[in-house]
C-alpha cells in the first residue's frame, strides 16, 4: 500500500471520506486543488476528504519531500469568526493531550496564508490495509480476548484524556477508534470534545446540508438518549454508553443493537432518539453481555460511573477468560522536537505565555536549537518584552551565525527599542545572508530614513521596488521616495 493510499485509509476511518472515493484532485468546500501551493511550504497532492466544516489535504513538503495530511477549515467558513474559533478550540484540545499510547495526537499546528492547519499523527495501516476498528469489524472481527483488550486500552486512553481536561468525547464509534499495526487502540477525533464545552445549547452549527442544533449532535447510532437532547450536558457516562454500542458490535460481528427497520418517516434523528430511549438491548450470548448491558442503561446514573470502574470489570473478565492482564501504556515524556512542536502550535493559536513555557522546556533538552530561540524571541517581541527578545535572537545567532531569520528578527526588536545603528547592522547582515527576502531592503530603508540618511534611504527603497515590484508595501516605498526627494 502506498503512503497516499495509507493516509487516505486513515481519513476514511476518521469520517472525512466515503470508503469508495479516491483521493480527489478537487472537492466542493476545498480552497486548494491538486498541484496548488500552500504558503510556499506544501504542494497539494489531492483532497483526502471534506467534513462538516473541515477539509483534509494530502500534501508534499517543498523542502523535505515528505508527505503530510493537513486539516483546515473549508473555504466558505474561513471568514466566519465563530467557526474559526471552534476550529481553534479543537486544535487547542489536541495540543493539550500531549502523547499517550492510546490517543491519536496532533503533531503540529501551523498557520499558512491566513489559514490554521492541524497536522495529526499518521496511523499506518497493517498488512491487511486496515487502520481502524470499523475496518476490523467488517473484514476481520476480533476474538473475545482481543475485543476485551481493545476495550481496556480504550478505557486507558479515555482516563488519560479526562485527566487532561476532556469531559466527554461525544463521538465514540468504530471509525474513531484507530488500530495500529501492533494492534493497539488509539482514540481519534476529539473535535466535538473541543467545541461543545464552549457552545450554548440551541446554537446552529453550519453543515453542507442544513443547520443542525448543537444542542445534540454526533452519530445517532452510537449516541446515548441524553445526547439527542443536549450534547453540552454529556459527561463520561455518555461516552461509556457509546462504547457499549461498540462492544455490542465486537461480539456480534458488527451488528448494531438499535437499528431503524424500513424507516420512512423522514425524522431519523428523533426516531433514533426514541429507539435509544425506549428499546431494550437485544440479548447476547457472550461473557461480555453483562458489562454491555450495564453500559447501555438508559439512565446515566445506572451505567458505570467512570471508565476506571468499567475497566476494573473488563480487567477481571480478561483474567477469567485468558489468565492474562492488559497493562496500561505509560504517557511518556515528550522528545525535544515534540516540545518544540507544542510550543510552536501554542504560539500559532495565540497562547504566547504558554508557548514560552514550552520553548523553555524544549531548549532545556536542546539548547542549540536556533529555531526555538528565534520563535521564543518572536513570542517575547509580540508580548512587548523587547530586551528579552533581543537576548533570544542573539542566542540564536550564537548557535548559528549564518541564520538570516535571526538577524532580521533581531533588527526588528532593536528598531522597536530605538537602537537604530544596531538595528541597521542586523538588517544588513540579514540582507547579506538572504538577499532574496522581501522585507529586508524595506527595513534597511526604514532605519536609514529614521537616522536621517536620506540618500541611503531613497536608494534602499528603490532597491526594494526593483526587487519586488508587487511587494506588500510598494505604495509606502513610492510615497516615501517622493517625499524624501522633495526635502
């Protein structure tokens, strides 16, 4: 299986792409198509899928040549401040989860050409081409021991997520339970968890077909009765109900316990609500049946009250059936590159103070990371801590004296401090290291202008116009040349 096919399989399982579709060259709601450039950093290889208000691109890094999957907002919602904020909250949830063996993590969050992107962990399909529980239920249903182990792993992941502030996932289903090549569960798609905590009941969520009340949204075949009424009031016990549906499928070769037969009323949502609220759980002949029935109690207070309680019964059942145990995977510490990515992601989300904390942690592990020093300095500059930013940019240059970005950023902080001669030296060094950078000649002209060196400033502004006739500040440069020429 190719990398492109593998990534496509992942996002099928995440619900972005119907299984019969290929990687599209273009799709409704997508801003980019195959061959387009994103921020000078990636080249689009195709569209992996389009969801309710998100789109996922398959891209190739221009410099690295590596393939990535990037999730961002669909084009029509880019200008909607409310939807942008929901996407930011989803991204913030992923960043906060860090690394756990039973949770799909966000590798990075970045902003390119005015769009925020989430780059998520890639789960490589196994030799059978499967990467989610949905695929296994269809092609290779697990035996009882494997089913119990996967449910225990799911509990471990949800216990960790709850410890990190996730009150409820709200979309537990086989498509969101990834299975690695090592047959380990990883929980995916905490998008609903990120947005509903901040949503007022009854607010309309835009979708491709119609407005859906946020008071209840998710996947109806897996939702507990209370979620149909108000998703914002769901808690851990609601996810336990959804896992009960999944467990039922695990021991019934994929069959759902509650299915509308010959449905024609046109009110699927409410009919599914009534089914979950009133229909008895079909009987099963399985050692898991007692646990499943408790998970699927109609009233939340009659279910397991926590994933830890549920896991205790699953552990006991596994011991009785196999004599074995399923040990919890440890949430290991982050590597230096992960610490850096977390800081970078928090910065892109606007959480500058928190980003500085994580840049410091990254630099404790790898003090020779020039990019970390530069980005730390950029955060300090935005926060108005100019002397601190000068020290950070200077440290970056001590690590890498040929770093043009460090020189340019140092010049900006020195200029803001009024240290004009030092700023001019820094900008000129940046120009010598990277003469193709659009801002460098304009910055040199600005400093020379402030110093009263009229001839030099005019020459620098002319150099800017000659090199960048379509530059972002050509109007300013032309106007200032005219003004200085009259003086």
